[in-house]
C-alpha cells in the first residue's frame, strides 16, 4: 500500500491580506458546516482585505473529545479554502492559555497574515458569543443576521447523517467509513453498492481484481 503524500500547508504560499479592513472569524469548527462558510464568505465580501480564519482547539474541547483533532480540523479548513486568496486560515492551540496570552497569540497571527493598517472586524454566530472572543474595546463586532444560515455545531456533531449536505466535504471524513463489498461474480454486488450510495448520498467506486487470468469484479 502506498503511503499518503506529506501534508503541505497551503497557507504558506498566500500573501498577506491587505485593505482598509479585514474580517476575522474564530472558532473550533468541530465540524465546519454551511453556517460557518456563510459567515466566512460574508466577512470576505464585506471587507476589501478578505478574512482571517483562526481555528482554535484545546486538549479537552468538544472536537477533541469527539475524535476531531485540532491539527486535522486546521488542515481540513485550510483545504477547503486553499484556492481562495482572500481567505487565510491560521491555527491557535488554546490549551492552558490565559486570557491575556490568548489575546497576544491572536495578535501574533494577525500581524503575520494581515498587512499593517487594516481595521480588524470580528464576525460571530450570535451576539451572545462575543464574550468568548478576544476583542479589544475599539474593535467592531458583526453578529449573524436573520438571513444567515443558523446551525448548532453540537447538533450537527450529534447527528452528522441528518446534516450531511451541510457539512463541508473535507469534514465528512470524520464521519465516513470505508465499506468493501466482495463476492462471487453476478451476485448483485454492483446493484447493492449503487443502492447504498443513493441511500446515503455517498461516493462509491468499482474495481476489478484479476486473479489467474479471470476478471472478477470487486466493489
């Protein structure tokens, strides 16, 4: 079996965000769903400089406890926006960070990925979430409006199949299992596989195993 290619951080090849203002979206994204995408894209469109997305995590956050490692969440969010020059994704491990340290780390990420002079505008899911964000007194906050896609991440995490179409494609891997269907020729494997794919809206593929000169379909 071939090993997976080494991971390449696509954010390293992006230039700094620059403009009069830059949006910032911060969250654990466990998992990332359409509500998050809606917020990030609104932040991008409302700010000429684009958006900085910070993927947070700690050793005991909900994502880690559900088996979604912070490092993988960062990779999957980065993958989703790898071709968008106006969205830069950064990672912040909040384990054992004090409030002051958290604020300082956010500033480091901002200075790294955003050109000097841009106004920082925060975007959040609801005004009640503002208390968890490391805002300075002079910074603006934009909460989701009535037209936003409102989803509870915990609800999506508890029942991912019911919200499958709302999950961003990279994050579907956390909730996906590979199934191998084997059997004798003309036993109905292809039909079974196609029906399962239609039922669960899941991708599937066909392979052929050549054994002793005889083509035997393996799904």
